[in-house]
C-alpha cells in the first residue's frame, strides 16, 4: 500500500475512534453546555460577547475544572462571558473545534496531533500545556508480581491508537515482545476497553490489568489492583504531556486578546492549584460533581490527584516523542507536526507574570 494511502487509512481509523485521546479519556461523547455570568460593569475583551471553552470532566483537566469553579477564567475575561462545553471524548471535542462550536479547548496529545494532521495543519494550534503524568500500569497482584509477568496476560488500554495504547505498545516493544498493533494479539493481549467499564472488567477477571489514566488507575487500585509501573518513571524528569490547550487558528487570529485572557486565567489557576493543593482538589471534585453528577470518593481522588502535575509548559518534546512512538508501533505514518504550536501568547503572559518562558521543540508556527 502506498505511504500516502496508508497514512489516510490509519488517520481515518484513529480519528473515528469514539474514545481517542488519551489521557484525558472520558466517557461517552455528549457535550454539556453552560454559561458563566460576565462580571458586571466590566469591559468586554476585544468587544466579544462570549468565548466558548471545551474540556473533559476528568482530573487530567484539573486546570479547566478549578479555573471554572473558582471563576478565575471569568475574572480575566471581564465582560466577555465564558461559555463552557464539557466533553467525554477527544474526537467529539475536535469535531466541535473544527465546526466552530467551541473556540478553545483542553485536550490530550493524541487527538490534538490527529486533529492537526487531519486538517493538514490548517485548523488548530496548541497554545499551552496543562497537565503531566497521571498514567499507570495497574495489575492483579495475584497474577502479575513483576514486569516480566505481564507477558502472556490480558492488559486493557482505553482505545486503539489513544495515548495510553501507544505508550503501552511502545513499552511492549521495548521488552522485546511482539504484538500486532491493530488486533492487540501477540505476546501480550492488549484489550481495548472503555475506561468506564475497565473496573468492572477487572473485577470479573476478564482483564489482568490496565495501562490507564487517572482516575481509572486509582479506581482499579480501590478494587484491589496494585500499581506495577508509573509511566512518569519512563520519561526524562518524570514529565510527559497528558493535556494541552488548543485553539482554532481563525479565532486566535481574530481575537488574540481573548486567547491571552484565557491563557492568563490558566497560568493563574495553575499557580493557585500549586499554592493551595487541598482547596484546589476540593474545587476540582466539586466541578466534577457538577459536570458528571458524581464526585470521586477520597480513596480514588487523593492518589489520582497526587499523580497529576499541572503545568503551563506543553512539554513539546514529549509530544514529538509520543508521535514517534505511534509511528514505531505501526499506528501512524510519519506526521508533519511543524506549526502545531503557537506559544507566543503564552510566553507573553508568562513574561508578564515573571515566569520563565516555554519552548516548542522546533514545532512552532514561527520556528
């Protein structure tokens, strides 16, 4: 098959998956919309009535959860209303971004890359990081006592081609084991399983473990599983991107001050989270309850929260590496990611806040 045809075929498979995204994998695909009250008497940024912001009701989107709950985004937007849409899957958020239904969104690296490539680099830009970490290999301690015991077992990942699926397939290859990437069959059985049913699959014994993001990992631990490997331990400085902030290129061009205001809210939210971790954890859980109808219990919330780091840095080099892993395991042909980042607005905000600027690893629009 010609390389271009293979690329189209692979991308068509990846972007059509109902739970593509990593990390920030949520449950289902429906969006819930809500509008904040603008600050009375405040001027509208760029004269704009509202900005539409998307995110997942998941802890890996802690910045969005906390910033919304504490009205830190609205504070920066003044008289421009923040309209929120909560998503449960990467493809639905990318679709909303592509259609213009939202302007800015929090999303994981795999859907960001796939959305960028599918649109030939013409629609979205990554404009900031948001979170690192929060992914673990958790297993049945009666069946798997060491890493070598993973061979021959049934391990769940959230979805074919999602961020965790690629990471697990790459880890398998590094052990010298063989697995067919698309079928998941081989020396390890990779069982693609919706995060919302993974705990039940574990309890029933149909899987022996899972390579999954939080809070699914901590839900499994609450069911008796043990953490065998924290993915952070596989990365330099134990950091890797799990959530980015993306924007429609047309919106960035037309309303740069609004984008800057949202980024300023994000930077200030991350600063507040790091300064007030317990209050921030409670705020995130309160917003989760508002978004999903159910708060996380303490035995899930506490360990999940500890394993996620909020960050303004998009950790661009790790996104490049994640894309390389997808190519290596046979799920993606070499993508052209040049221009996927535009960090100029973020760096402007960081300089104004007296914080160090961040790097796009040579993948910036102006690099």
